[in-house]
C-alpha cells in the first residue's frame, strides 16, 4: 500500500506495512515531541474521506475529481478513525451493490467482492498452518541436535531416527542409528569425560542458536522480538505500527522462533505463532483492495488470523476463536466470528495434514484420560488454582520490574549480551536435570501422561505387587525409588522455571509465555497429584478416601493434576478463563474434566486479580505506553469534559482555521508552526461557531497538489471550506476549495458532559478526538491521549507514562 507521509514540512515516502527496511535500523523508543498541545500528531492522521479530492473554482483541473494519493490514509504511530473507516466501507459496498444491477460484469464483481473475505481466510489458514508445521518440525530437530545426531540422515530428529530400529520398546531411545556427541567424537558414551563433552556441546549449541536469533532480530527486524500479543492487541484496537506485521518481520520471526525454542530458553512458540499468523493475514490483505485500503476491515482479518495462530499453536480451533474474542480483539462482529472459525479450521486441518510430530496430533502433549474424578478432588484442584493465581501475580510483578529496569538502565543497550548470559545460565542449570534438559513441550507431555504398563519413565516406576490388570487401568501403587528421584528433580525444575522465566520473557528474541507457564503449573500439579495418590494408597481407610478409594482401585490420576495445574498457572498469568478452559479441553479430549479446569481457572483469576488487576499482556501494554483504551475497566470518577479538554485556562487559545477568510500562506504558517494533527474549522474567530474538522495531513497533501497541478493557486489564494465562497475582486488569485477534505460531522460533546460518558464514547466508537462546545461555540478538544492521561491520573499513576514511554 503506497502512501505519502508528511514529515517536518517535507513531502516524502513513509514506510509501508510491507517494508521493514527503514524500521529495521530504527530505535524502538516511541517518544514523541511536543506532548502538550490539544491534538498531538500521534493521535492524528485520518481523513474525512468522501471520495473526492478538492472542489476548486472553474479553473481547477479534472484530476481533482479523483481521490488524491495519501488523502484518507494514516501515518505511522497514529490511531485509525473506526467511524470514518466503517462509513467508507459502507459507501463502497453500497456503490458495488447499486452497480451490480447494471451489468453482468458488475454482478460478477459484486459476487467476487463478497467471496473475497472467505478466500482470504482460506489463504491465511493454509499459510499459518504450513508455517506452524515448518516451525514444529525444525524446532524438534534442532532441539535434539544439541544432544546428538542421526547417522541414517542428519535431518532426522531422535524419535524419527529410531523409528526403523529393531530395538525393544524399553530401549527405543538407545537405537544404534542415533549417536550422542561423545559417542561421535570419543567413540563411547560412558564415563565422566563423555558426560562433560555432552554437557559442553549442549551449552555451545544453545549459545549458538540464541546468538544467531538475537543477531537476526537486531539486524533485520527489531519488531520480531517478544511475544507480539501486547502489540497485536494495540494494533487491533486501531493503532498503526508500520512494519510490525510486515514481510521482514514474518520471515525473521519464523526463523528466530525456531532458534529461540531450540536454544532451550524458558520460552514457548505459542504466543509468537499468533504474531506469525497475523503477519500472514496482513500481507495477504494486500491481495484484496477492500482490505488493503480500509484499516478497519483489515483489523477484522487480523482478529481471524489471531484465532488461526492459537489454533495451530495448541491444536484447538474453537479455543483459538474464543482466545481472539476474549483476549486480543477490540472489535469482533458476528461476521468476524464465522470467518475466525473458518480460518482456525483450515489452519488446524493444514497442520494435521503436515503431521509434524508423527503422532497424528496437532501438539506434542496431547493426552487422553479415562478415569473419572471425585468431588473431593476439587479441594486439591482449587489449591492448584490458588497456586496459579499467586504464581501469576508474582511473575507479572517481577517480570514488569525487570523489564522496566531493562528500559531505564544501561542493561537495555546490550541485548545480545543479555540473551547470551541468560542462555548460558539456563543451559548450565538445565543439563544436569533430565526434566529441564528436555524441551518444555516434551516435559509437559511427560507430566500430563497417565502411567501405563509399558511406560519406562521415572514418573511411572511404581512398586508392582498386583497379579492382574484391567486393560491399561492400573491400580494406585506405592511409589518406587524412580518416582522419588523424579519428585526431587521436578522440585528443582520448578524452582528453576519459576525464576528463569522472569528474566527470559521480554528479551530481544521471540518468546512466548504459554508453555513456560503451563510447565510451572504442570510440575506443581504432578507433585501434588503424586502426593495425593500416595496419601490415598497408604491411608485408604481415612474418612475422606473410604467412600470412593478402596485398596487396589485406580482413584487418583496425577496427570490430571498436572493438566489442571497448567491451566491454573496459565490463567494466573494471562487472566484468560473461557478460552483457556476450551483450549485445555481440546488438548485432552475429555469433556468430564471441564469442571476441574473451570474451578482452577476461576480460582486462579480471582486470586491473581486480588493482588493485581492486570494480566501480563495488559501490563506490558502499559509499560510500553501504547495508546490502548481497555474496554474491561469501568470509569467511576465524577469529572466532566471541561476538566479534561484542552486548552486549559492557562494555555494559549485553541488553534483554529476559518471557513473562508484565510489564505494558503496563513494555513501553511499554522501547519508549520504547530505539531497538531488536525484543526477545527470555524465560521470566524469572533463567533467560534463550529463548521467541521480538517486534518493536517490532508491539508498538506491538498495544498501541495493544488500548487503543482492547478493554475492560479499562490500564497495569497483564499482557502474556502464552504460550497459558496464570498465574492472577491476580479484581480484576486483563484480560490482553493477544500470542502471535500472537511469532516462536516465531527463528534462533539458539551462542556458539562460527564467523563464516564466521554470515555464510553471513545471506547465504543473508536474515536481519536472529540470537540467540546458550549451553546454551539467551540471551547476545546479532547483526544484519546487526553482520556488515557486522565484515566492514569485518576488511578494515581504518572500521566506522562501514557503514549510511548
């Protein structure tokens, strides 16, 4: 989408959504100059777009009947006008519908226009599913590469390498085709020196992967770092961050996500997959005119793309749709719900066709439980919910404090060093413990697993003193030495994961939070599950067990506790409820476990909300100062519009333009001497009667085009915003008519309007500014920035932290 941008009086090309080259080397500090004027430029950039350019005098040329390039578009770091965009789309749709009755070709165009949304969803689902499959396969192979290589083909990971081996089931991980680095270099894998060599190679590979990831992010696409969900929430609320969803970001994020996950850092790929899917949606939007030229329509597509991202991340299409609705989307009409469902379906189907894990499942940790749960087990489930809420609140506070320190100290100047240090610490601590050495997804899979007869994991080393079994349902048994060893190893893994994740999330590499949070909860849940299982085994005659857990029965499923704990911790960090329960239900395929999951998720949210109201994504939005007006928060203060509007009593008067008495030179002088993004148009300075609102960007573009292409337009030409201009002497230069770029219906409120109503108007209509009047006379202006600052001030926060801190 080629656009023109205005920067400090010059007319030059701005960076498009598809072009990352200008942004790649730029600083990511979004601070803006001139924070005080009534309408700052970060809140501007929209156009009153009525399908025309400028209506001039009889000497004006025909080209002005066409839309001028750049009019109706937005500059970087601006908020879109939802009302204007939806109005433009309705006008476009009305015109297509009317034309469809005129000819067969116009009818076909109307049908293709209606079908284009579904075709776009199909393409997004196919591309997102394909990229997710590629990321899964690559990450699995590179994770195993840290421990060894397959002689039958270096491109095989450990599991695939051993598929054709003749080894027994218990020795399936020790096939001759797979060689550890010590076996490859020394010829044997036993002994202290072999262990040290394997340890060394593990750390070296981890450092190489993380170094390559951070260098690619820093050099080519700074926006590829982090989770991406806070920024996507902000973009979906109507903000523009050029390049954040561009093709460079997509390419670099896909590559570096594989590298970051493979390095063994305490991060996941699920959050970044949402960013990847939204990049796919944004790029594919450029194939269709109605999405390329309308920012509101494009955000509907991005909402559906976010659903597709979660669908391939967890193999949960319905959960993805609910995640988009509950967590990231700002505007979610019914049509978007259907299209999100279709995109998530296509994405999941594509990933299933690729079958990245070779188990016909969409995720590595898919499980199925068959044993029912008992009502008394709600007590430990609620305890897990409390733990999840406490962990979530602790993590958010600690991570935000660390990220703020990174922003405000010299630490932020050395992103490469920070990544290497955290990777080195993680790798050195992880290798000795088999539960931290394996990938986090494999760890969750192990913890979710319900022990069967053939399981050789330490977690399943129980004392087998039974004579017969009924299928795979094994009775509760006494824990063997392997289980006790696994318990203390898991306890150490829990401590490591709790603290190392705080420093990992927010580094300059792609980093998701879903998997580390689930791992913390799954470890805690498995520990509690085994403890309850052993308590029931040794004390089955206690009153709490006697009614439902007799000796030799299979009462407790530790894997279920791990699953509930994972949901509780993820809920505590993100504050998701409905979508979280559905995602976990789709992961397990067990309807009967919805009540335990709901109990844990709700308890977790209550406990975490009691300590701090914000989830991790909202906290990062506030930390970065993004202009996000939270729709879930209630504004309960008794202030009025006059308390918030600018100019204040001590400020200079509001800068306005008169409708038919200012020259081109006067208007250009106002534009160059101020940084406001728009100007109210009044009848006269004396009357201050409001006529409309015109944007700085549209003024600049229209005047420059008129100077170049219309004869007679000079500095002394009068600019007229009315249909009929006042008569001028015959010797006067041509009049420049700009009525078509004037917004004749700006939103206005009176000075006595309660701020709670003003805040609701901004939230529900997606406004960026609102004019304040008294008895029809213009008094001032309230921008979205003013509203955000006022909300922060009322919450005893620093109002200057709002907007690009």
